[in-house]
């Protein structure tokens, strides 16, 4: 089986979130299962400077954009520690920019044109390099027109209509919605700009277009696949998703244990595993407290938070609770991330008011993220919605007990520490349902109560550390989705 990934991000070339982790890890696992897998991404400045060897292929092409021929070329690299080929679409006026999608808080105003070009370039890669492609696996709105072009573009050497497409939703809230006149940029007939296909409330919508034209649709957890078919999480597209329910699969993302493994993590002051984590985590905690300027108190629970500082991640619940817990010295908080400016200001103010209880680092540092995961006693992730989430999986591996809201992939990975679940050994964290600060506060209190029982706490930690959330199971599920999609189209696997 020959599969081509089309994605704007893939670690280590380009990343802003979980999409990059998925497309940097899943192809390697698929290859291990006998699936010939390739990847095509834009040649962003970040990608060209990532340190991976990149070479020209000698292949150049032109794409018609609004009556003009725009020139591009294809570069080539590989995913690290693999032979998975990575093809980079090079067009400097589109991609040689400081950021991937936006700058200074504003989207690039030509994003539609930039990603129309990328989507058209995916077909050029198939036509000129990978004509035996059987499935294009397109990811998120930035690759959302690929399924459309496969069904509508002709005149190349490859019969694109014979190629199946799977479209994966990583976050339905980001849809690629543009002015209706941008339809001219796509090169597609205006007949497709209608309420049943590419139009959404008067605008061109890449996400909706993919949901309509793809042969199959997946998203990054089973629970999120159910949630997005209802109005609360459907972002207006729940009706389209209900229509595609027979072709909609929820496949949980995996964790890359090559990158996230406390037993071999070079970023840690002391490595550890499920057998010796007590001493290892104690040293990691002491070292992080020292690094962040917090008092080095082994007995005080350290609550860590790593991620985007935004309402979606539950910071509107977290912010009111920090003074409540910090003022009584119940816990220490260590927060790492960037996001909405008002949270930068609010959290910095809290760190100033409670210097012995709150430490904030307004940055993204991969090394520091690893040390946070290793040092924490608890990891806080009370998301308003969470398609999958990866940090809770990292936390389980590092013995840092997650506190989450039971939504999306968080509901699929975290078993709440009820008395029953703790007694039968299935609990691996704590969760709550109602999206309120009171519900979060009571869940934190439950966790702190168990923390005061060292033997029970260690059993809970060890349960999480011994679980397998790697890509192995997820990759096999994707193989099944590919096979089912091809079988439905009458193709040969």
C-alpha cells in the first residue's frame, strides 16, 4: 500500500502544535507495518532551517493562480531515523517568512493563496514523483483542498480520480475560511461554490470542502469524533459530519516514546522508570524548583502546566484558582507556555504576588517542557475541548498524574481516580465533567487528598507509567482505515 501524507507541519521540519508531532511520528510507524509512506510539506523557513539535510530534486512546476503562472520546485529530505521521504514545496514568496501562518498575532492576508498553491503542488508531487500513490492522507484545513482536486482535476499523467483520500481533522475550530472571491484562486469551477460543497455562510471553507470531497474522514480521538457531530463542538459543521458519520473514524493519536521516555531523556538531571521513579522524580522536582526559583520543598505538591495560554486550554478556570491554593501554601504551580496577552499579564502578576508558590515561564522550550513533565506531581489540563491532547500521555509516562476535563482525547486516555477505579487498579489520573472552576477545584482537592497517602499515590503513578499510549496501536488502526477506504472504492491493496 502506498500512502502520501499532505500536511503543513511535521516534526522536526515545522511545528506549531500536535499536527507536527503526528505527521513526524505516524509515517514511521506505518512503514514498520509495511505501508510505503511519503510526506509532502511546504518549504517554510522553519523547515529549511531545521537542521535536516535537504537537497533539490531538479523538479520544477507552475501552478495557475488567478490567471498567473506561479513557479515552484520540489526539494527532498527524510524523516530522522527513517527512510520516509519528505518532499518540500519551495516557493519563497509564500513560505520564506518568520512564522507558518501568522505574524504579530495576525494571519497572513494571503493564506488562501499560499495554501491553494501547496494543495496544487501535492498533485505535482504525485504526478512527477509518486504516480503509484493509492491514498493521500490530508491533514487539517491547510491540506483541505487536496481531496477536492483529486476529484476534479484532470489533464495530468496520473488518473487522480483513482486515488483515494483520507482527511484527518486535528482541530475543527480552525477551518480555513476565506472571502468568497478567493474561489478564483483555486482554479475550480464556481459550480462547486454551493452550500452542499465548498461554500459555508458565504465564504470559501477549506475544512468543509475536505469533509465533503474526501473518501473517508478521521479525527484524533474516538470521543472527539462523536462530539463534533453535535452543536457544542461541531463549529457549525456538525450537519456535514453527521452526513459523513458512516465514513468518520476516531483514531487516538499516539505518543512518541523515542522522544518522551524518562528512562533515556537527556534533558533530565536524573533519569528514571516505573521501578525507581520515587528517587528520580524527587531529584527532578528539586532541580526544577531550584531552576525556577521556587523553595525546594519535597513535601509540597508541584502542579505543572505546559501548553498554550488560552481559554480553550482551561485557563479561565485555572486563573481564579491559583490564588486560592497558593495563598494557603497548599501547592506550588509551575507554568510554561505562551498565548493570549492577558494571560501573560495575569500569570506574571500572580508569580509576583506569590513568588514561593507560583513560577511562570512565558516561552516555549522543548528542554524545559521535558523537565516540567518529569518534575511535576500533578499535570493540569482542564480543557474546554481537546481533540486528542498529547501532554496527558507524556505526563503518564513521566509519572506526573494528570488532572483533566473529560472531553475528547482526555476522556479516552484518563480514567478518573474514583474509589472503585483506584481499588481495581484502572485509575491513572483525575477527571471532571462540568466546565466550572468549582468542579476543577474539587478535583484538585481529591488529588491532593490521595497525594497524602504515599502508597496509594505510588500505585496510581505506576499504573500510568506502565500504560502503552504509543503509536503502535494507532498506526494499526490507520492501516485498517486505509484498507477499508480502498476496499470501498474497489481498489486493490
